[in-house]
């Protein structure tokens, strides 16, 4: 690629509406361009990177025995109605009608269509196992698109689906995909952890995520350095360090707490530790008022709540819903409360604690579990510092992650919904066992940039970079420099080394800055030494460049 008279541009200033390092750098370097919130153009350089990522994944998918297909993005809504997922997607699914008034959607994921395709093949247990995959655009109306390519409304995903006769077969297929994913992310040089996760709207028996470690990650990865435990925060089990119990249980006492509406304010006002308080979270769970009570130090884990209550949606309750009970916001407690009450299991281990009295300006102190009423108890909070590893009992650690891949053991959920069956050895109909496996291509690109950049720009791994080498001509008015640079460009391309040639009539400083911003692994500077057969050579990660002969340059770049 020669830059002169070519579609190429970079920005000099940081991008104001990009809230991540990767989003800022990819836009600034001309790899992508935003057209609206959560929707991006993939420009020539960006498309080359995307293709490199796809090819690494495609190679490992093919080696696993999977076959590539292409499903439509425009899908009849009836497929999602049949599987029961239309309601689960809620407002995140893009809906439209065709000219015959038929309900259609822009595919958010493709389990249903792959199950439908499999029905054409599967008649007997002898027709399995097999695995199909695709690279396809997905559409999800994210309520808050952000972080560049990390949280978008339109994105390319590599999704695969395995089909087996039983759970044992699914285990084998799952492991093949699991290994292919590890190989792919290892080849891309991504620093990642594999964590247990919630199956969510996908459902099924097991979900695992490949989390790229990055400070801008949306997910919190919980892990243990003393064993191999690793989990997404949303499903991490709370194991608390044992604490000595107070021997003397006191009698609850009503105390005045005027104008103290947060549990932090109350604790400070009463001069008690926050861990000796119980706070209320007044929520709307599928249209029902539910009030949750947790230790004052804890935060509510909505994923655990939805699973515990077998619910679809949770939001903060509005005034009208709250008014259906005797709850008093700011002073709400689990004593004599006339609505559904759910408490965290930790509350039952507390003693002599403080909580709301359901009376304006008042709280109780010295409350104990025997004083409260509840309907459901369970682990409904997030793990935090001080909690212990469920596997080995040592202290947990936390980091941020970007979910770049996920694997699901779906079991028979979709085959039952789509009537996907086969005849077994005894000619009896059985449900097919499915697995689902996804990699977000844009997210993977973003994660690579998040992990590989400095204050000058991107630092692409060699097998991901759009080009391996960028050649800079210091003076386009110098015929010798132009001749030598073009010859190097032609020779390297002939050797199979992908090159960019910056032959623009720009100042050297502009060219140097752009080469750093672009993150091309190797830079070759053709300047005054060209007349003597010498060029300046530098790796993007190196601080200093060195002068070498052109012959030596060829040797290094074709090793």
C-alpha cells in the first residue's frame, strides 16, 4: 500500500467521544470511523486487521473439524418466538416488518437458525456429531453503547454450533472448541483468563468466558493465585472468612436518625461500623415489589437475584409500586414489612445489627435474625475484598476483563424448542445435544489494542498488524531516496512481506508520528544514507533505531 493518492488519514488530536484507549486509537489512526452510537465503519486498515483475526480463528476452527457456513442476518421473528427467546431479548432486539407485514428481526444470535439447518441433516444418531460455524454480523440495540468496539449495536461474531447424540458427545465437541479458542487467543498474544459465567439468556448447562485482561473491561474477573479458580463476578460464590460471634444478643431498640437516608450516613450518625448494618434495596422484579436486604458493605448481584427468583427483569421500584407496601425509602427494614422480602444469607449470620424501622426518621439497633421476617434467603451479593476462594480458601483477587469469547453447553434447550430430534439405536426419538461457541471479532481487536499500546499509539502483534513494515521516505524531492524506497517496497512485497510505503509529501515528523500511531511492527526510514545502501531500521517496541545495510534489512525481515 502506497499512501500517496490513496485513502488514508490520521487525526492529530484525541477523539472526544471515545471513552477507551482502543476506541480512541483505532479512530485516531484511521482504522475505524463512528457513524452513530455503537455503529462503526471498518476502514481499509481496520478491515485488514479484522481479516487477520478472522483467518487465525478460521484456521483453528477448520483444524477442529468444523465447517463454515453463512446464515442470513434478516430472520423471521417466528424462529425466536418458537424458542421462547423473543421476550428474553426484550428491547435489545431490532424488529421490523416486510412488505407483507411479516414480523422480522435483525439477528442478535443464530442458535435457532442453526438448529433449523441441522433438522435437514439429522435423522439418525449416525448423522452426528458435526459442527458448523460462521462469521456473521449481529445486531443488538445496546442501551448504552460505549468503549469503541467493545460495546456496540452492530458487530461481527464468529459463532459455532455443535450437534451430538448425548451429553458425552457434547463434552467431546465442547473440548474441541475450547482448545481451538485457546489456540486462537494464544496465537494473537492476548493475555486472558477463562472464567465460569452465567448462562444468561442463552441458557444451558455451562458457560465459560475468555476474558482479556484490560483496565477498561466491563466485566470483573475474580480469581485466585493459589489455585486455578477463576470466575466472572456475576456468578462468584461468596465464601466469607469466619468471624467470632457476639455471645450476648441484645434486645432491638428504636433510635432516631433524622435526615440520615443512606446506610453510610446512618452508620456515621450512630457511630457504628458499616459492616454492622443491613441495607435495603427496593426493586421491581417482573412487576412485583421485592425488597432485598444485604450487609451494609455489600452490593446486590442482579444475576444471582434473577436466577434465585427465576425472574426475567429487575429494576428499581418506582413510587407507585413502593406505595403498595409500608416500606419507607431511606428507612426501610426487614421488620414487619408487608411485601416480598429476600435476604442475603450473610444477614442470618449477623448479630446486633442496625436496620431501617419502616418509620420516617428512625432505625433499629441491636437487631438479630430472630427479629426479622423474610420469604427467600440466598447468596445475592457480589464477592469483595476479604472473601475467600470457594476452591482453596485463600484470598480472592480482582481484575477487569473484556469478554472476547464464550462457550456454552446448551444441552437440549434449543432442540426441544425447535423439535430437533433423532432416532437412536432402538429407533426411539431423542433430543439432540447442542453446544454454542462465540468470539467477538471487534472486541478481540479492541482487546489487543487495550493490551498493546503506549502514549504514541498502537503496537500491533506481527500476525495481526495490517502490514508488517512501513517504509518512510524522508524527502520525496530526493530522487535517490524515492528510488531506493520503491525498490525496497517492491522487493519485500515480492518476498511476501506486507509493506506500506509512506511516499506522501509530508514533513518527516508527521511521518514518524503516523508510523508510531499506526503501530506497524517494523519501520524502515530511507534518508541520506540511501545513496550508500543504508537505511534506518526500528521495531515499534524499541526506543532507538539502528543503521543497517539494505541486504541486512532483507535478511532480518525474511527470517
